[in-house]
C-alpha cells in the first residue's frame, strides 16, 4: 500500500531534478529546509528522526540535495522526507513537506480490533512491519 | 571558427547555430559580460594584469558556451582560482565581481559570495571540523566560496591540526561538485606559494592563479580622490599635493596595506576636518563642509615619522 502523506504523494515519485526544483522553490521563499527519516510512517507519528539540523541561510538546492542523498545512502529502505519551515511571523510552520524516498515494498497498515469492557470495540492502525512481530 | 568571430552582430542566432555558425559578437553582448568588464575597468583603479586575466577568463567562458552550442566538447571548465597579493590590493572586491561575471555566464547558479577565513572552516575539537566545513560549503553552493588567508588552513608545525581535515573536504568538493560552486583562495603571495607547495592537490585543482600587484603612488592618490568623491568630499589643491607626499611616505612605513591604508587615512582626515570645523565655529557653507584642507592631511602621524616614532621630530617640509 502506497503511503500518501505530505505534498505530491499521489504523484509518481519525484525525480532528482524535480526534488531539487522543489527545494529551490522553498529556499527562494526563505524557508529553512530539513531532512527527516523514519521506518514508521504512521499518520500519528508526526516526529520523524532528524537528519542533521534544519538548514538555514542556504541559497542553492545543491547543498540540501547533498544531505538528501546522504540520508538515502545511510537509510536505504526507510521513508525520507523533506520539510520546509517558514519562520516568517504569522506562519512559523511547515509550509511544504514531501516524501523523497520510500521502501521498495511498502507494507501498509493493518486494522487491529480490540474488545473493551461491555460491548466496546477499539480500533487501532498498526504498521505491518511492526504488527508482524 | 575564427572567421565568424568578426562578423557583425545579428539577431538570428539560432538559425546561424543550426547551420554551424555562431555570432560571437552577439553572444558576448547577450552575456552582459562587456558591461561588467567596463564596470571593472572604471570601478577599479590600476590592477592592469588582474583585469587582463579576468578578460581572458571571461572570453574563455564565452567561447566555451559557444563551443557547447555547436556541439564541440567543452567540458566543465575548472574555475577555482587563487588570488595572491599584498593586503588592500582589491582581492575581495575582485572576487565579488568575479562571482557576478560567473553568474551572468551561467557557470554558477546564484552568484553570491561567501567570504570565510580559517575560523569558519576549522573546528575546535575532534569531530567539529567536518560539520563546520560542510555547513559553509552548503551555504556557498551555487555561488563562490572566498577563503581569505587560505594558508592558515594548513599548519605544518602541528600535525594534529584540524585544518588538514577541512582541506580534504574542500578538495573533495572542489573536484566532485565543480558545477555547484567555485572556490577562490586568497592571501599573500609568498605564504600562498608555500601553502601550495605543501598541498599539491590544491595547486592542481586551481586553474587560475592571479597575482595582484601593489598600487603605484599615482594610483593610490587616484583611489583617495575616488573614495573621497564617493563620500562627497573634495581635496583642496594644497591637500592634493599633501596626499601625494603622504602616499609616498606611508608606503615606507610598516603595516602598509595599499588601498586599505588610504581608506583608513581618509577616515582620519574626515575626523580632523570635522574637529577643525567644530572648533572654528561660525558659519560653514557647503564647500567648507566638503573640503579637506592641507592641514587635515598634514596632521597625520605619517608626516611625523610614523606609528613607530611618536616622539619623532617633524621634518621641515
């Protein structure tokens, strides 16, 4: 199951040139770009592992793309995303976030149903790679 | 190829390219390089050999673009440079212009200049240097990285010095990411030569070694006048004579830094002029406020024997 979260997730995977163009757009808007990775793409998992610190004061996408490549090499088979944070007053939030690497085989999620007190049913989304264990 | 070089500029560039001819004149004009070169000629006094080298490099780059259009192999040219020369000879200024020229020609994408020294690249403890250097390199991507006094990166007397680590990272990026950034090293001639001797990797990766000569006395006087004019000051005729004497004397004294010394001297002359006007009181018109008089120049310590001899008896002028 293909994970769809962040921008462009319904499109085919972005090529290197497209990723660079998106990063360049973010830099041109004076957003700070950061790279993150995770093996747990659960929608509730907001905080992915940071790959280095967010990069401020950059002018060209080549610098950020180098970090994306480094992260991919270090973490093959994991999800990698690029975030662009807008620090301007009034925003101070992530303005753009997109996935730049996915595992070859995406396990997707499993729905767990637990019975609670009375006739209560509780549902939980489990990432399959965890659920298997 | 050369016979087309002299043909008159024409607008039909793509058609000519299709039949294997290129109008170099038009290509040159389009690149806006001539304007930059003219600006360089006007804006910078002296520095003739430097200007000629920049002209050569610019021409080479334009021709490289032309060759590319006609399908000849051009290969990404190595653009890393070394600027050597005494302090105050305009290395940083030229680097800034160089960044703009390279940007116009499309050899760097953004055309900004990141100016750093050893402190910005080398860390204080193990494992600190690599991230620091990489951080700077990331900032310089798409532009020009200007490393002032680059020889400080290499300290042969301390084999554990972290400078070596920064050098290795630099060399790697200079080789592998030539499209992404241009590195310009700057420093005094003799020390840079020694630096290159002990780091042959650097020498071979730098295509252009440009030597900045010291300014002539007349050029320094010209620079003083230009600087003054930029700040809306003029010299009285006697002050101009005094400036000429000042330059000749200042050169023989220690810590002479060419145009930078002149800038500092000018700043002090402005201070003296302000004080003179302030103490004389009374009415001051536009001319009085903008004129630097002979006295403002001659009050300099340089005429009294220089910084090293504060008690030196003033010579009879």
